[in-house]
C-alpha cells in the first residue's frame, strides 16, 4: 500500500548556483520539516514539487531561479540523517511545477512511498553485506531475523550477479527479500556495522542487564 508524505516549506527555493550560506539556510528550513517525520524511507519514491510563487516575480524579476536549478538543493535537503530518504537514487520520478499565487511564497512537496519500505528514524542501522553494500534494518528487530536476512543476501548475491551477466537481474530479484541494498557511497556518512559488531553489542547489553 502506498502513502504520501506532505511537506510545506514556508519560503521559496534556492538555485544550485546560489551562495553556500543561502543553500544551507534553505536546506535547514526543509530539514526542520523532515526531522519530525518518524521514519526513513528505504524504497523507491515518486516526488512532486509545487512552487507557489507570484507570476510577476517569475517573469518580471531576475531574483527568481530557474526551476531546473532548484531541484538539486531540494533533493539534497530530503536525504541524509535529518532527511526522509537514504539517497536520491531512490527517486524513481520527480515532477516540479510552479503556480501563480498572490500570497506568501512557499513550496509543497509530496513524496509517495510504500508503507512496507521504511524504518523507524531512531532505530535505523546499516548492516554490511559484502565489502561494498549495506542493508537498512531496524535495530529493534530480533537478532535471529536480522541474521537470517543477512544469510539470505550473502548466499544469493553471487547468483544474482551471475544472472545479471545473462540479463536476468529481475528473475534474481524475485528470490531476494524486499529490502533494498545500498552501495556504501550512497549512505551520506552513516555508519555501517557488521553482524559481529551487532552481536557483540547485544551480548554487552545482556551482560549489564
């Protein structure tokens, strides 16, 4: 089942070419909205952006940025630990429009996501799968479930890679669990842990309980 996350940003967008301080101020405004959402989305996403702005400002001013140049700062603000997604590679489609309004300038962002592909924000951990990949998990899941998931991925990835070579990637994906794997270069400075590190941590918690 799919749901939609609605964000309302009480200001106009900035251009990717704007000064760093301006981009950061805008992104901080977006993150004030995203941080209140209790989950991190881990699946594929559809994003719709509506920029409410005066038509006169768009046509008769040089202070209004081009629509295409506004996308990068907005998407960057939606990713990372204080955003709502792990990486912008999850965005399957994006639509950005502007609408004439005489009121205060603002941005409405809608993100469509699967309710089965998300993790509690405060409990998200990234579990190492091989040398380059990681698996988003909820640290409150039973250890036996996490260990079983990791075993399934580790045992089936070699077969998946061999099928990719024969252009049968989607056949391989049908045998894998639903959770999406991410390359380590796409996790925005989040820490990756190994199954042994998780096991040691749980053992330490048990000893002090």
